[in-house]
C-alpha cells in the first residue's frame, strides 16, 4: 500500500466523533424534509455505487471510477491512529442477481490525518476483480462546479439499516468553505454515506464533481441549509491527477463471462469454445435461480488472439428454445454474435459504458 503525503496542514471546523469507525465521519445532516429515496434502479450509473464493509465492523460508501478502482474517503480506509484498516470488502449495487463482494487489495490516500487535513480526505481503493467491466463506472469532472441538479447515493446507517443506498437527487454544491479547500453541499446523508460521490449526468455519462466527507454543525436535522450548518465535500480537482495516474496503471485480468440463470430453478451450465484450429470446453457451473456467476474463460481462449464461437448448454432447461446458444469472442474482446459470421460481428459490451481493453467481461442471460 502506498500513501500520498499531503504537503499542507490546517485546521478545519469539522464535527467528528470521539471514536471513529468506518461510518463515523459523516454524522446525520438533513436539511428540511428528508429527500432520500431507496436505490431500486440498476440503470447506469447506479450499478457502480459501492458499499465498503470493514469485516471488523462498520461500513462506508464509494463509487467505481474505473474497472477496478473505487473512490471513497481516507477515513474509510484508515484508522484514527493512522494505521490502515486491515480487511475491507466492496459490494457493488450491481445488476439483478449480480452484486458480488470483492476484496480491496490496496489503496492510496490523500492523508492519514483527516481531522486536520479535511481537503485531503480522499482515497482510491484497488479491487481484486474488475467488476466495473460489468456495471460501468463514473467519470471524473475536470473541476467541481457550484450549482444544483446533483445526486448523492450513499449507504446511510439510518436509512434501511445501511443495507440499501439512499438517493438524494436534485441537491446542490454550494461553494467553498473559507480557504479550507472543501466545498459545502446540501445533499441529505447520515453516517455510512461517507465516501459517496456527488455527481451529475452529462452527455449520458455520470461525472463526479465532489466527494462527500463530513458535516459542519452540531445538529442532526436543520430547517434549511446555511453556511453554519452544512455538509462538506472534497472537490474533484483535489484528487484528479492522482486518480488519472491510478486509472492509467496497467493491470491484467483474465477475460470472463458473467452467466445469469434467468429461470426460477437452479441449473447447471457448460460452455464450449471452438474455431478452425481449437476446440475447448468449460465444465458444468451451478447457478442458483435468478442469480449470476462469473465464469473465467479457458486459458487458450483468454490468452489467444483468435475469434471463437461460444456454445452454452443448460442441463435442466432449454435456452431460448434450444440447448445451446452461439456467441463470439473476437480474441480479447467478448461480444455477442449478431451476424451470420463471427468475423463480421460488432463489439457489443454489456454496459456499452466501459472501454474496449483486454479482459472485458460480457454478461449472458440464459
């Protein structure tokens, strides 16, 4: 793990609890009526909303900003003592039947002293699997903009026990707080929503402008927002360069398939891959009713540069009226067959949000 050393220290007016756990840094702060609604959509970008769980207790929120990179707060990854939290898992909101838990393998943080350096209360966590290939990810704006029409989706502890994200759509970034390097906002949230992104849709993509981090003020609920009672956030330009470096890091993953059993009964599936020079099979994979599973491609297929036809077989039921269904992989880039000849097929990623790098995952509903 590496640590980005903050060069400027200063004192911030933050309301912090005496014993800091994953969900402690952002206390309850509701302005006027509680505008949060339950996250029940799997449409982009909501599938890329992340719940970070410390296996020793507590949770935070986060957002996928790359195929395997999560943006969250430094205090979500680091103990009050300055030591790194030992075991953190990420659960994505995901897709129907597909909300995997993936361990955090490493992270970098803006500071280990988030009490005195609130502007650097950001962290970038690397996951062990590129789950962003399935659900897509948020983009980063070039700079935070003051204004309305923003959205925050976070796992507030008081909202459905922190197990379902609360979404406040239509909240605002209010501007900087003095010279402290943080921005005020009025998005409703409570403990557990630390690490939530404040974002806006632009040209069909979700751009993060700021990172929810803490509260200014002593009360849990307020009749209205004011500069004396506000929620705080880290503007995107604070961590943008570091995020770009992490996103550019080259990490290789085996290509794979996300197979979804859309029937109301558990079933087993097998897969065959073939072209003119090679034929290889993948054994039976058991998948529960209305659930999904990630299936790695056989090494000759994943590492090769040729195209393959893919046949899938179900043990207990027909697949679209047949016991097999044909797909094409096109070397490193998996895509569904949509023409009579695999060589003429167009790349069709499941989300259409991700880029076309080796190791992408296609979702197949069976």
